[in-house]
């Protein structure tokens, strides 16, 4: 029995089947590369779905985690400790927001933002403002609140009824956004660039409308930056590239470089409405997670990581656009920095499978989109290697497209 068969047999017996596993067992990583149980090398353009910002087995991160684990990992949020404040200070400096609530994941950060938005209006005396406006194509997570503002019925319907009072609008229709906001709306939640929805950046016209409606009505804006945040697009947060002005921001994925941690970033006006006991998390912001986050955030605040993302991101875009010109199976290339999507005329899964067989990891989203979220440390040479593999795979898939 192979190592894959052995691992699969144990999982089938003991692990709840909420994931469709791909037929590979990874046992080691190094930078932008992963190695399976047979020693085969893979170029990783997924980075744990945007998590491994500094790549795999990053020496600086490994030393920091080991040192912290040998010192103190957890004391609970009933007490002060020095690392939460340090991580929060860096997040507020990057985002321009004022306060931070630490949790364990991006969807937990979304849940916190939804709660804080309702708490703001409750404290303000407008207790009818409990509803939310979200976007078609949105994905914010699978817990009940996050799922309620996620659009795809495939995720929603088995768990209905969800939160009442959520209205979805077309992200290409600014007028629909304006019409959807009423005196019962607590907040608009929107990813500045949709991730699971197909790597779709918000248009400048829609961003202008969002700013305008928030300014006119006072409705809060929650920027879901779980996938786009922390340098992924070449700026600290993608709302900054669009000129958006959020009151709350959900953060996750890359924040700990692989150690689970999320955060809700909160403006001063919302923070003033929050009281002790309004929300909590036993593990949120523990010392180990905050130490990891500080390592990642230091690279963004004082290192040259953002400059690097912009340089290699521009090269990535050029290579992908060249592929689109060569292969008619490609409809469009979208994204920014190191968050890229290639929409195909066919289901993207054959590309994912064929690329993996050739030692390249990408994944599928929105059925026909090849999503690429490499570590932020990837080099132009690695991008060239990935593009060369995609060139071969797209040519193969393209021959199977009906004329």
C-alpha cells in the first residue's frame, strides 16, 4: 500500500467528509515548493489558499514560533500580554483603522464585524438597523453569519434559514446598491476583490457608489479583506487601491503565515460603541499566533515585501496575458499583485489536475476560473516556470474545446 493509500484509508474512516481531497500527500515544504510522500517536488501557486505569505518553512517564522512555544503560548484574554498590542499596532498602521479584535480565522473576523455593526446601531439608538447588503458572487465563510452574506445557493440552501434581512445586489450595478440601502440597513459587506467569486475586482464606479451611499446614509461598510489583505494585491489592503473608506475590515489567511489567526479592524466611531463582554474568543490573539503575525506584519511595514509583490506581480500579469493571447480557451485574466485568476471557456478542473501532475499547484474557483495565490516571496524565475507549465496544460485542454 502506498503512503497516499494509507493516509486516505485512515481519513476515510475517521475524518468527516467535508472536503474533496486531491490525490497527493504533502510532507515537507521549502519556500514556494512542496514535496509529497514520494519526494516529488511541486511549485505551489496556492500557498494554502493564500495563507503561507512567507512561503513554507520560512526560517524567520520557524524560529519565532519555536522561541514563543518554548516561552509562553497562552494565558487567555483575561490578562494583558505584550504581543497583542504589538501586532495590533502594526495592523492599525497598515490599515488606517483604530482598533483590533483578534480571533482565529477570517470567517470569525467576518462574524465579529457583523456583530459590531449591529452593536453600533443598537448603541446609537437606531435599533431597527439590523439588516445587511452584500454582493452577488460574494463569499465570506461558512459559519452562520458569514454564510448569510455569502451568495452562492450551493453553500446556503442546505443550512437555511440563515440570518434574515440580507439583500444581495449585482456588483456591476451601482444603482442597485443605492436602492438596496434603507433606514434598516446596518452595513454593506463587500470584498474589494472577490476571491471565491472568480478573482473579480470591484469596479471604480461601484466603489464610488459605495462611498457615496455610506456618506449620505451613515451606513457602515465592512471590507472583507480575508483573501485580498496584507499585501496580496501589492498594497496593504485592496480597499486602499479603490479609495474605499471602511468602518470595519475582516482579516485572516496570510496574517499568521500559517498559524491560525484572524482579526476584525474597527474604526474609532464603531469601537466607541463596543463594551466588555460584547464579543470574545478563548484562543483569539494568543501569544503564539500574535508572534507569528508580528513576523509577517514586520515584512509588510518595514521590509520590502510590498515592493517585491508589485515587481513580481507585474511580471506575473505579463506572463498570464501572454498565455491568454496564445490559447483561445482563455477568456480573461483578472486580479492584482499576486492574486490572479484566469477564466476559461471550460471547467477549470482539468487544468488543475493536469498542472498538478506536472508539479504545479493551482486551484479552481467559480467553476471556470483557475485561481493563483502564490507565496508573496515567489520569484520571477518561479513565475516563469509556472507559466511554462500552464502553457503546456492550456494547449492540452484547448484541443478538447469544441469548435
